[in-house]
C-alpha cells in the first residue's frame, strides 16, 4: 500500500544531496567539534596537574 524506502536507501539519498567536504574542514558537526576539543583540553590539563603533583612530592 505505502512504499517506504529502507534505511540504507534514505541514507544514500541524503549523502548524495550533501555537498563535498571543503579542504581543511574536518568537523561538520558543531557539538562533535566541541566535545573533541574539550576532551583534548581535559587530557592536557590532567597531565600537567599530574606532573605538578609528582614534582611536588619527589
């Protein structure tokens, strides 16, 4: 009665409509970029704090 495209077909249609990625633009999704940058910053800060603690007690 009603034809509904499969998930794979809908994803393929959506991907076909997208424009190609621009050079140097890695993240299209803003929240993903925010989470990635936050994660890197947290790792760097934790490493510096850990080094400071180790240097204080040695």
